[in-house]
């Protein structure tokens, strides 16, 4: 293991930098502005993402589109606006069957129970649930939400993703997130008791005050709670995009090598506790729903993450949401007041779009297949074979377990829009 650890560290330092996640293609920066490509719901089935931007406190590491407020009443007009947007989308494109419904944020459980119930009812007023429907929820353990979880479980929600980030109080307080181990454990226990079958925990590395010892402490506590999956992401430190990230003050962020040691510390603990690394920061516990799907080559991936079953289209509602129509991409208005104004004018609140070329559609499919551990029909640069990242057979190429750590640089050399050397 020490030799494996050292080789992995050397490869990370050699290849990894900031890059894209390739959960859709092409990247927003390469869109052509064409809004004509969105089409009827193919075969009447979609995945639906709904963005709930509200948070009670601003975590200074956050790069999401959020609105900070302590007034639940502020959310009601937004819930009603989501219903109007969904009506407009259905009027234009038809009434689909929904395979996956994903509530993301922000903090979806910021909504009061009756507001959540109103939202779910508006979604299914005309749309139907697919026979294999699953609901997915992002959650903040600092919020009391038992009643909300019961409502969502009754509506078919089975998956919950909990924002843990770290278990060390000094690390959390420094980023304006006061949260205890007890709150996390209580939410996991409550969710399981209510009937949520799949529990994910989000963890972060690269925050001020983190070090390998504290990271080991965090993951030692995490594995005792035995989540089904873990998402372990690097801090996206972009103060030019999100001014509140400057609130780190005088605290020095870790160097690239120090940040890598944080990742490798958590990675080692997860692997030793039977979590399998899928790539892009995602770990599946042995025997979990997603691990079984990966083993059976049934795994799928899009903007909202990995799924054991997914539709060919992913439609986003709410501010800043992205939609992937298969042949096209669209982006919603990110500013709430302008989002409201579009809906008052009975306009779907798109501000950008992209009509994909045939080659872009093919590449997006192959990127997904490689991310999900499936064979792809792509000619991959020889250096990835020499590093042991790729295995090729007559019927296609597949990413090796080692190569899953390097999906971004592999994909970047295949991306014609980046003009990267092979």
C-alpha cells in the first residue's frame, strides 16, 4: 500500500489540475446560444432536477447559486413559480413520465413541510411516475426535517445526500458552518428509519485548518455511520466568481501537494472500508445500489450525479438549472427576480442554449460510458495505456481502476474544443 500510495501521489501531481467534470458536453463556455434544439419528451420519460436556492446561513466555501434568508415565507412565491415553469414546459413539450426527481440547492429542506408537499403535488399534477421512479434529496443536517422526510418518503423518495463536509469543529466554524457529529448521525438514523434506502455523504478537502490527522478523524467518524456512497470533492476556491469565499481572511489555503495528501488520506480510509472509487470524487460501498449497478454495467451519469437507472433527458427547473435534452442543452436564468419576470410573461426562463453537433452527442455518450466503467469506441492516446489508465480490447476501451482517478485529463485529451496535446 505505501508504494501504491506513493505512485498514485506522483501521478496526481503529474496530471491533475483544475478541469471540467464532463457530466454534460460541451461545457457551458462553448455553447452556441441556440435555443431551438429542445424537443418533445422522447418516449415520454425524463429525469427532473429542481433547484431550491434558499439557505439559512451562507457557508463561505460554497460556489452554488443560493439565497440566504431566515424567512420560510420567502420560499412560497418561488415554489409557486416552479409550478408555473413546469406547466409552461409541459405545455410546450408534453406530459412526461418521471424516472428520477432530484431536489437540489441551496437547501431543499429549507422549505416547510407544506411547501414541499405543494411542490411535489405540482410536479405530478399531470406528469406520472415511472414504474422505477426514485426521488433524490440534498439535505443539510443542521435543519430539523423529520416531517419533511416523511412527506418525501411517502412520495417515493428513497435517496438522500447529506452535506457533511468535515467533522472538525474548527474547520467548520471557520467557513461559517456550525455543525455537530450528532446532527449528522441523527439525520442518517432518522432517514433510514423513515425509509430512505440510499444515503450519500458529501465531504470536502482543501479547506483552511484541515490536515491529514484531522482528515483521518473525519473519515474515521464517517465510516462508523456507514453511508452507502460518499462524494469527496476538492474545494472550488474561486473568489473572483463568489466574493464570499474571500471570507477565509488570513488563513492560508493548502498547497497542491498538501491538498493531495488530504485527498489520499480520505481515499485510503474509504478503500480499506470496502468503498469502491468510481471516479470524479464518487465512492460506492460494496453491495450498495450504485456499486451493484456499476458491477452489472448498468450505471448512468448526468449533471445530477450517478444513477442506477436514468432517462435519456434531464430537465432542470428553477434558477440557474441546466437541462440536457439529448440533442441540445439549455440554461435557466440565475437571478430570482428575472426568473419571476420571465414566468409572469409566460416565457420559459432560458437565457442560454446549445444545439449539439452529431460529434458532440457521440462524445458525450462516450464520456458517460467511460465514467461509468463501460467500454467506449474511442481511440485513446497511447500515453494513457502506458500509464495503466486504459485497457483496450477488440470491442472497445475501458478505464482501469487506476485510470478512474484521471478521468478529467483523459477526457481533456479527447475534447476537440480544448485543443490539448495528446
